[in-house]
């Protein structure tokens, strides 16, 4: 189905019916606060919602979908608005559906280690709930204090613990969704471990970015509480050395995270004056390593591996946390990066390849960006332990956002075929949204994309659910 642009007349005509469904949980487009709900952290699009609504029950969403089909409206889901690909942007007069008033955590089952969450639950709230039960919710990232569970599922969020616990997909036991046909589906019932009854439709909605339907509840699997953790930051001379560190440490220790960042990236964090440098001498690259350390044996093993790496030349310096406070400070060297760089309106490339390909892949990327971005500041960091690297290009202060975005898109024409050559992904964990939509062919074959379109048509035949995101469609005014 082609994408339709709702227009102010359609929204105006539908507003009384929207008010009937949502009452005071409705914000018209002319309210100054409306635009803030229709944007995310990508900052490359001008938010222009037709209205903002706050459902409290799945039945309201079903009514909203019926209205959208009847009145020719388009719907865009909004969670914590921490996305980086424009997937939650309402820039064409769509009705913005905010889930921040659906925040219940219920039906905790200790034997199943599962809990039912509404989509507006903040990630950190679920983590705190799990901790009170002596368990943990291990999907974690810098935006855990504002990102919402529904958005995490819709983008199959990853983060800093993927090397140990996998992505959000591994945590989702069951889903309740409202489709683009207005049907309420309960996928995998209450979260069965074993269920060999055909297609697992639950998996289609994980990572679908709200293009098939909106999540109204999820049963999530919690994990055992981790043992005591220790954190090391190790300086390294090269990407190849970082991979040697990864190999050495994961042979001897149970790693929960293996992150990296460049010295340029570290310099931006240190310039804020909120955290100290990890050690006196600066290094080209850094690894942040977190590992299980329930006793003295693990600390001794970590120090032994580090000394071996020093002797081999793949480590230049290092520091091992001696307290929880120091561990938190070391983590800030990595986790403060996203917030630190946000003021520079970075163009973010969220790329992944197989772990063993990282050195060759980054070397090939550097050949492209050294020429294409010679006048821009380029920063590398990411989750190197699972093959996910973040390439950040900072906008020069004297460039307009539009010109900067156009320049970066021209470079994508060189960079993304390179990703394709390595068999990698143009979006490892941030989703496709609007920013990556037109480059999907570099990660999915034409045949696959045809199947994606067919799936979209089954669940959303009227093209009301987040139209234009993930899959490019014809636009009709």
C-alpha cells in the first residue's frame, strides 16, 4: 500500500473521535509541547505531528487503528525518544502514540523468572524491579534511564552486555500486540519455553520498529543476578591489539562486556571535566573489560592476563577497579560518550560484522573516511566484543544540519557497499527508521525485501502503522 499524508483537514475532522477515545489524553498539534513528543535523538528531521495521544489500554489502540483506517490517518509509536535512526519521528502530520502512561510491571513468576511489562516501562525501572527479586534484567545501555521496553523490543536493542546475555530478542518470552488491522494478538501465550505449533509470529514484531503493529505488553525473561564484577580499562596500540586482548581475556575469564573507544573519543569525555583519565599516558585505543570476579582467583587471573598482554605488546597500560565507585567511574569513560557527542549533532553509523573481521573492516572503513571526511572529526567506539562498532562524524559548527546530512549521505554511498562486501549490517542495534531506510539493500537482498513488504501488507494492509519507516514506500499527497 502507498503511504498517505494525513493532512490537517483529515486530522481536524478526526479530532472529535480522537477525543472520544482518549479524553484528556490528547494533545493537539498546535500545542507547543506536541513537537517534543514527535522527535528522537537523530535530530535530522523537523517534528510535525498531527496530534499526540496517550493510550492507557490496548482497547484504545484498537479503536485508534480503526479510526486511522477509516479516516486515512497514520500512526507513529513513541517510547523514550532515545532512538538514533528517525524511527519514532512524526514529521508528516501523523498521530503520535506515546506509551509513557502504560507503565505497569506485573505477574512476576519466580519459577519462570518472568515478568509482564507494559511498553512504557523504563528500562531502569525493570532493572530495579528485577534486582529486588534477586535477579537481573541484563539488557543495558547508556539510555537505560529513559528508554522504554516497547521501544527496546521494537528495535531489538543491544547495548553493553550482548557478549554475555544477547540482545533484547533473547529476553522476550511473549508479546501482546495490536496490528495494523486492529487485531489484538497474544503471541506465545504466557511465555512458554517450548511451543512447537508453527510460525512464531512474536519474532516478527521484535525489531519491526512498529511497522506491523504496536506492542501493548511483553512477558520478559529475567536472568540470575550476576556475581561481583570487576572492571578494567586497558590501553592498546591498534585494533589488532584490541582483538588480541579480547581473545586473551575471554579465554581466562567470564566476560560480561568488552567495549572500546578511541583516544579522540576519550578526549571529548575528559574535556567535560567530570571523570579523570584512566591513567597518565594517553593511548591510541582503549578496551573496557567487565568480568565476573566472585573471589580473589579471578582478580589474579585478570592481572596475569594483563601482564602477558603487556609483554606481548598488545597492552600499553591498564587499571583495575578496586571499588564499585571506581568501576562506575571507569564505565563513564565509555557510557558518557553518547551524551557528550550529542551537542555536536553527530551523524552516527551503527555497523556490525563478524568479530574476527573487525580489524580488516575498520581498516577498510578508514580508507574511505580519511578521504571523504578529511575536514570532519571522526570518532570510533562501540561494542567490539560482539562485532558492533559506532562510527560518529561530528558536524562542524559552521555547517547547517541539512548540508551536513547531505554530505554524510554521499559518503554512505561508499561506506555501505563496503559493509555489504563484509556481509555486515548497516544497523546493528539502532534500527533502520528513516535514516537507514534507503540503504537497506546493502544488508538485505532484493528478494528478502520483497518478503518484508509482503509481511507488512499482511499485518498492516492499510499502511497506518509507522509508514515510511524501515521500508521505502511510494508517497502520495
